[in-house]
C-alpha cells in the first residue's frame, strides 16, 4: 500500500543523509496521505546504506502500525502531533544537523541576518521552550511535538517551515517529505551563515522587515515570481512528485 | 541559437553547484554575446541535477525572453544592469555561498589579509550600501544591480571582479561565465580565510599595498607572468572556450 | 585464523577513514576474540587505500604477534590495556579527529549540551589527566591506556563509550570494532556541536540530568525503545556482524 | 626524460588537489633528481582536471627550462632556493590551504598544542618575517625562498618539514614530492586543530617538551618504532616510490 508515498519518503530520508544532515542512523523524514489519514515514516535505527522503500513503516494518526515489519522511528509521536496540529503540512523531517543543532543546544532562535534566511523563513526561526519535568516523564516524543506547536502559535506553517527544539535539534515541514527535507537543508545553511555572521559582527541585528518580506514574498505566496509556473504547478512540485 | 554560449552557461552553473557555492535551486550564472546583445542565463528555480543546456534562457538586454520555454532567473535584472554598466564583462555569477554570504550579512567589506586575496582582488572586496525603502518597493533586482555599480564607482572590473551585496551575498564577473564562477570560487575561499584570520588575530590589518600589487600584477595585466601564454591566448582561456 | 574478525576490523578501519576521522596513516581500530584472548588490529603506518583484511595483525593480550607479517599499530599497548581493564568491550577505535582532538588539546571534557550528546554519552565525555614524566619515559602507550582506565573509574563502559586523552585525542570502544568506530563518529559530531554551542552561547550549561537520562535510556539499556529488536538481536547488531 | 619523477610529481600535485588543499589552478608540488641536478614541477596556471604527467616541466637549479612545452609554476624560484639551501629535501609543496593560510595571514607561528602536531613537527611551525620593500621589488619568488631558509636557521629539515610564509601560505618539503604533499596535508590538519584549540581554551599553552619529543621521536629518527621497517625501507617509502 501507498507505494508512491513510500518511495517518496524513502528518497527524502536518503536526501537527508546525502545532504550531510544525518550520520549513522540519526534523523528521519515522513510523509502523510491526507485522504487515508496514514503516515509513512523511516523505521527506527536502520543505517541509511541498507534502507529500502519497502522498509518504510505505515502508521495511522494514533501511531498504530498499519503496515511494515519494522518498528517506526522513535520520533514518530512527534511527527504525528505535527500532522494533527499544523494544518496543511504533507511531510516532516528531523535531524541533529550540525549548525541548526548547535543553535538548538544554545537555546537560541536564529535571527534573520540576511536574504538567504528571508528567502525561506519570514522572520527568526522559532525555538521551543524547554520541556518541563512532567513532559519528560510522560509521553516525551508527543510532548516534544506539542512544544513545537506552541512555538508556532499564531504563525503560518508556510512562512515558518521549521522550529528548533531547545537542547535538541530542528524539525521542519513542507507540502511533501521532499520539501520538508529541502527546508531542513535550507535551515542548516541559514544556521551556519548566522553563526558566521555573529562571528564577523557580534553586534549584527536582523535585516529590516521590508527587505525580509520582499525576499520571502518574491519566492512564496500569491505574488511570488521565483521559479516556474505551468498549469498551476511548479517544476519543483513536479520534481517532488516524480 | 547561441548553442555554444548556452553550453558554457550551463557548465558554469553546474560548476557553481559542484563547487558547493549553491544548494537546492539557489545561485545563477549567465554569459553575454556582445555582438548580438543577448544574455544566456539559468532558468529560475530549477534543481541543478535536472538542469540541461537546452533549458538555458536567452534574454535581450531589456530582459525580454528571446528564446526558452522557462522563466529566466529572478535575478536576471541584476545581471542585465551589470552587463549594461560594467564595460567588458562577459559573464556574471551569483550565489549565497557560506562565507562570502556571511560577510555580506555582516555588512562588511573583506579586508585584503593576504596574497590569496591579492592574487584575485586588488584591495578589499567592496560591499554595497543597503537599499533604500524606495528601491525595495520598486524594481528590486535592477536596484540591486545599480547598488553594485555604485559600489564599483572608480574601480576597474578587472581588478575587482566582484561585490558583496549588503545583507544578501556575492555577485562576481569575468570574461566569461566560467571565469565569473571561478571568481566566485576564489571569493568564497578569500572570505573563509579572512574570517579565520580575524579569529586568530583580531587586530590583523590588511597587507601592505606593495605586496598586494606584486601578487595581483604577477597574475593579471600586461606584466603578468603567471599561467601560459601561447599565440596571445592563455591555456585557461582555451579551457574556458572549449 | 580469525578471518571473520579480521574482515570486521579491516572494515572498521576503513569506516574510520571514510568518515573523515583519520587522514594519511593516522588512526586505528581493533577487535577482540574473547574466547581465544586474541586481538586483531591495524598494522602500523599503512595508508588506508592500500590496506587489506589480510594485513590485519593478530596479537595476544601481552602484545606478542601471533599472526601477521607487519608490525601492529604503535598504539597496540593502549588497546590491550583497555581490553584487559574495561570489562565487556569488544572493539576499540582511536583517531586524531578534528573536533574531539581539539577538545583533547584544550584539555577539556565535553559538557553534555544537548540530546545528540545524551543519545550517546550519559554525561560529559571524560578526559584523562596529563601523563607524568615517568609515564612518558616508561611504557608510554600502556600508560596512556592506564590513564584512560583511571578516567573511567566508577563509570560504566556502556554509558561512557570513550575518553579523550589529554593533549592527544579520543579513544572509543563498543561491542565490536564497528561499534567502536560508530562511537568515534558520534563523538566527533558531539565535539563539533559542543564547540559551536559555546560560540553561540558562551555561558551555556549542560542540559538537565532528566532530559539527558531520558535520551540516553530510550536508546540504551533494558528499557530502550530505539531501533529494532528481533529475537534478542538488533538490526544494527546484525549489520555489524555481517 | 625523468619519466618516473614526472609521474611522481604529477601524482603529488593531484594529491594536493584531491586533499582539498588547492582550488582552481592554485598550489604546486615539485621533486628533484639530485644526481642530475634537475627539478620537475607543475606548469603554471593549468587546471588540475586537465593536468597530465607529460606536462610536468623540467628545470635546472638555475631555473632554466630543460624540457617541457609549458611555463613552469611562477613559484619555481622559491622551490629552487629551497632545493639549493635545505640539504636533503627531495620534494616541495606549496598551497594556500585554508587553515595554514589563515595562520600565515595572521602572521603567527603555530604553537604545538598536542600530539597530532608533535607527530609531525618537533615544535611550533615556523613563520617567516615579512618581506622588505626591496625583496618585493626584486626577485620576489627567490626572496620568498630566502625568507623560508632564514626561518629555518638552526633547525633540522626533518624535524620541521614546513614553514609558513607571512601573509601568504605554507611551503612544505620531504624526501619526495609525495612526502612534501603529505606534510602539507598534515600541516593543514595541525593548523585547523590549533585554531579550534584556541577557540575552546584561549589560554592554552604548548604541550610540554617531553611529550612533544616522545611523539616526534617514536615516529621519526633512529629510535622510531612507528610504521613498517623492512630491509631498511619503510612501506611508506615503497608506496612513495611506486
């Protein structure tokens, strides 16, 4: 079942690995079939070189395994909270990528220091609060998802395509698993450039909101003129749907 | 039309990607046919792995698409201003490369800290002023080009082969699209070494102008003795023209 | 003899190299056959591209070469002390990897700044004391092993899978040579992220012990729920045994 | 003529490039035939992907081209001074590698912060004085060589296998072109780890001289026990002579 989605999620997980965002068995990406209410996700603890599309695990939105002989990622409950609470997302990616991970460990949101950032996020990359002892004792992974949702309160999932989990690392999302991984790749580059910017100019402040919005809106939303538009579908969407 | 130039511009764009200066769909390179007054440039938002020479878009100097089924890069108006205003350039490259991008985000020109820099730029790498609100509201990409031209006022395009756009990233140029990309590669290395130099010696100052000119002039200009000269053409030019 | 173990140790050494933890002839990994009391280790000073499984050297726990035409790694006495003194380890890896090496050179243990760290180490990565003049004059490599053992006093080899040797670099261990190398790879990433965390937040402190234990224990020990468990054997163990 | 040496020098130049120490046409390696008094060196300004063994240029110790259709590296006079003045070296490598280059730009010698360094250099990596105006006006490349020789005054070319040229970058040497490049690779790693060490511990001092000598001497000199010794020739020498 869901062969196409499994293939996509498999490729998205490999993309996460090939982009250098995950080492060993770390990191995971998932995608959702909204109609069926089913999520496809990487199995837990499998090395990327031995991963196959068939190994992808299908779970329902309550976390019950519907198909697959392997255990789903231990972060599955986090993904599920995001699918349930963040309207319109089609894929989720999580990694401990070096620079985004370092910002998360520093418990800092990433200021918007330039247009690279503004092309992808319409403002500072949010960071969650630290989890309370009770959350750590309870359903930890679901609580992590809830903390992300709280950090997104009042924000648009299209304008802020990811959140740093304090002391942990980034979760990103998008229209598909591919796009979620692309947003993890972009976030890592943003995080790296921001760290270097502070090194070169410790007093640097965020760019002005007009330049930020100009860049964000030329790439996203109704007035966007970046990329290719053909019959209501961008080349990039086509690529992502192959 | 312009098959050879399209092939060059295609290869130059791939070189930008393979050198690690661009990720995802970011970055773009172009080349000009001075006789015909036509510019060949990367299409907007296409992933590098799927790019082909045929997809390169031909535009005239007013930005009208002359050939090509895809939209040209959204940064095309910036390239066109540079071709119109900077005499003698044959190619332009733009990226959000990590270190040059960080200097741009820090709104700092890059001091000439050593001979690696002096081999490529005859002094500090210039940075534009920040764009005014009016420029952001208007024809933003053309205004970006104008800001670059202002930053080059009184400077030689052969001695300063690139400029950082404040809060944004580098634009470089050269005799061809290949050379423009080579100059982006060199600029990224210069930017990286300069950041590290400041880390090791916060009080470092630029090298003396005699050493700077010695290095620049042994590689560029009439008295240059670096590289191969055969029948008025260097090996490197040959390579670039293949 | 020990063909399977030799193949494993050979692959583990290559993995160390391919992960970028070792350059030139630096670094070494070994594995032990507990029943026979024999250790297989990389030969000294051989470049990785020319290494073969047959070249692996078999030594007994006193360091006598039992099989192999090449000299064993000059660090063999360090490995042997670890096998003799740290109960239950099956493999050892040593490198001068960049970031773990820098922490070792800075003579600092690595604070647990986040869950990436806590997934792998149940607390700060220990560092040895500096060796005394007498140890340097005597059996230096064995003394290095003893310093590691002292740094592990009262600690569990499953909870702390490696130690930094002051002024030198990391030694890690695991159930097999593969796992020892995986732990070196993880340690290098932990070391890198910790250095970046301090750059972004000079006053950063370690994460609270509850979050640390939650992450460590979901991945390791009896209550672990990360990875795949089938007939008492994880997929990862299977992989490591191929 | 000198086909074997040309092949070695060609391979050594490629190794410099493949190790990431040189980009574009930067960097160069050479080797000498002591009996014939001839030096083989990379041609100037040729891209590495198009380089061939046949293109290597043969010059005598006065810099006259003895064989080869291309101009030798513009840094040839520096190499020749080193061959004339530093007894016993068989190869020279020069690059603008990132970290060694940054130390050179910071005009700092590299302190011996750990055993990685001590395995390769028996003390701080020397740095030249800055060149005087007269030297810059005169035979600049030969003057660079003389500055290196002055920085080596009283030092052993086997104990200090390279020097940083102030504001410029590293020159290294060895028994062959291969070994010179290996020493450039090692120096770059030393330089990188030293920069990171200072970041983690700004007050770090050099390791004590006993540990430094222990490490240097276990790898080099009469009492060395690192590597393989067979019939008076190490495996590494064999590799280098293939």
